[in-house]
C-alpha cells in the first residue's frame, strides 16, 4: 500500500489559528497516533484545527512588553505611598529588602519606566534612587 502525500495538513491549519488569535512566541505540539490516509487530508485538517482550537481556549495567554527590572531606593516612611502608587500604575513589585533604606525590585514596561524616571523626584514619594538592573520582557 502506498502512502499519499498529506503535506499541509498540520502546520498550515495550526499556524492559521495562531495568526487569527494574534499570538506570537507560542509552541503548539499535536501528536497523532492514528489517522494517515484513512482520515484523508480534510479529516486531518479538521482534527488538527479542532485540537489546536481547544488547546488555545484552555491556554493561559500572557501579554508581555519590552521593559526592565529596576531597583528603587526609598526611605521607610514613604514605603506605603510608593506601594500604593506602584499598584495604581500596575507595576509589579518582585522583592523588597529592608536595609538602611528600603530597596524595591520591580518589573516595569519601557513606557512606564521613562515616565517614572522623568518625574519620580517631582511626586511626593521621595525616591532616593531609581536604577535599571536589566532589560527584559515584562508581563502586562
């Protein structure tokens, strides 16, 4: 028995669904244990499309933007005001260290970082220091 060429039955339908949902940086793996020429090209396309659609519905989609991990230094009496401000701006606190001054590690988008860096001394937070530690993609 000769196998038919069933090219285009997996990658194309899966890629089409990914592109329709506007996703990137994604990996979809479909394992086929049975099918081949018995399902035919149309059956394989429907099968791969259905399983991919179901998987994407169940997947947790995470949006990320270019940004930074940054360190803020602040006096103890301004901590609660800063925490409130960061929460309001949807800036994630990763770590807090209580040293001579409080050091807070945050994840911040590039856009918010520019805004934050340009006016942190103008607000009532009395931030002593703001430094970028490294570039990274941060969850938004």
